[in-house]
């Protein structure tokens, strides 16, 4: 049995219990609070941010930027974990099945609501097993074409395409992908009829657009930033609802050009359902502090994003997206396997 050190009879202890606790308090404080004196995170353990795509892409860039910023704000450790496979399902499941102790976050984009709208078997129930945390950033799709096409703006392309029904092609990074369905929405809004070419990734679709194999593509800015700056691709419009994309201030929105097309590729955070409300509130406060940082916002905006200062409840965004893509898949007669 371990030796116990009791005060000797008749002698007062060197420290009262109250005094000992007060002196020990700094050592017992969560490391995150001692390190920065800022907004605490509701755990002292390292927090993983799960990304369902490979390193180097837009989601990975966003997650790593956020991870660095959260570490500055909270003093805690945040680690990005790339869990690829299953068209996102591997990473989604890893987060949905994690312990709800504020140590796991999941970066999602439109593809998870699309999967739910299509009735895909993703191994869990979106509404039951994941809890929306915060909308992080939005990227407007950019309508880009090969510069050799004799069009200067989006209405001119629509007219050009309508004069050649079924003879032009658009690329996407897969059937049921965000770029695929957003282009279907653009066709519905304009009456164009284009042929779909599905690629295994965004980079190959952009390469074939430069080469002239396809005539249209709706990527986000980071995918084609180099081609746009070098003049290999021509931007005709951005799909914003409000202000233009900060990285492309001279490119008008589709709505500015009289075409009712305004969609966003967005990224947000979800967590395993079951985190206590007080912990969710602490997470929300830390994320708000992180996302309000000027350097963080500027870094994302330079990459083509907009960072909402007061985002709407993320659950509303997810619910609205599921309803939208359910309608699009039905009306455009698109079946996802």
C-alpha cells in the first residue's frame, strides 16, 4: 500500500487544503488557456479535423488554415486527418462514429447533402449521427471557357450554345459531383443543352478545357487560378448571389448579366452528434474567434473564397442543400449509383 503522509498529531499542516488548491491552480488550468489566454476549446486533448479529400486540394487548404488559426486562438493542438475513399464515405463515417467528446470535427462540402439527396448508402444517417457546427467559407463556381471561343460574356456563350444544340461539351469531376449538378442548374436556367463529360478529377477536366476537348467548366477559383492568371482560360461569370469574388473583381456574376444562376460551393464543419450543449457553445465561440481573424480571412479570400462574418445556422444550410439537390436530381433525371 502506498505510504500516506498525514500531519503529525498536534501540528498544523504546512498548507491548508484551500491554500494548496489555490497554489496548484495554474498547473491545473487547461493548457489551451495557459498558452494563449484566449478562447478555450472544450477539451485538452488533440483535436482532429477530418478531410475526405487528398492533401493539396481546396478542402485540405481550408482545414490546414483553420487548424493553424484554432491553435493560435485556443492553445490546443489541431491535426488534419485526410481520410479518402468511398467518394467521401470513409471520412464521413469516421467522424459520424467518433466519440462525441469535442475531439473530432469533419469538413464537409455540398457532396454530403448530394449523397443524402440521392439516397446513397453512406453507412450512417446524416440527420441522426452528425451535428452541424459552422459554415466556414463559400466558393462561387466560375463559368470558364476556352479563350478560342468567340464569346465575351455568359449571354454570348448561351446564344452560341443554343445555336449548336447538343454539340458542345462540359466537364465535371464526376457524375453527381458539385460541378456536374451546378452545370445542370446553369443549363436549366438558360435553356442550353450541353453534353456531359465526367472526369476522375478537377485537374483533368481543366486540362481538357485548355486543350479544347470540352468547351465549358464550372470549377472554383483555386482549381484554375494558374490557367486564369496565365490566360489559358477565360472567365465569363461567377455564381455569386451578392458581391463578386474578391480574387476576380472584374468578373461579373451571372445575375449581373441577366441570368438567374447563383450557387455556392461551400465548406463547413460537422461533429459527431451527442456533444453536450455547453461544449458545443464553447466550440462555436472558439470558431467565431478563429474565423474573424483578419489574416485568416485575407488568406482565404486571396484563394477565391468568401468568409461570412455572421454565417446562418449551418443546419439550415445543410437542410436547404438536401432539398435543392433532391429536386435537381429528380427534374434533371440524374441517377447516382
